[in-house]
């Protein structure tokens, strides 16, 4: 019951994030400028932010050790990232079953992003 209440609350809060009507999909140079060397905090359905760091050498480090999500997957992993067209792509050894994931990004404001994958999944992230 607590999990269901948390899930409903998280979905409710996510709906309050103002998506800019005029927000355009970031192009490759904008993506690079936005993510390289930055910590990106992905909002999760569990109500915690999951940190990813996109390094200039093409590696991406995810470390959710302190998030409590270790029961669901390996808490940290290093993968590869690249830009294909106007999409940010990433591939981890075990996360997402080792499959490549690509997303378009839109800026909501100076430090908020909206991401969307081709399969329709979407969410928000904070740039720190």
C-alpha cells in the first residue's frame, strides 16, 4: 500500500513539472553542451533521483548506491554514451539488458530536461 501511494504521489508530482510549449528537441551540439561533465539526476518512479555523469571521453557512470534502488538492479555501472543525430544514446553492460537506449532531450528550463525514447517512454531530469 505504501508503494502504491508513493507511485501515485510521484506521478502527481511529475505532472506538475511545467513542460515548455515552445521547447524544441536539442540538437547534437546542444546535447553535448548540456550533458558533458555534468551530473544528470533522473527522476524515478520510486521518488528518488538517480545520478548519471557523462564524461567527455564517452563514458557514462551511473551510481545509485545511496538511492536504495540496489534491490532492483546493480547499483552502479559504467557504460558508453554518444550522440546520434539529435539523440543521446547510451549502453551499459547489464542495465537495460545491455541494449542501446537513445533519447531526445528538451530543455524545460535552465536545469530541467524532458527526455523521450522512441518507444514512448519519457521522464524528467535535473542538470547539476
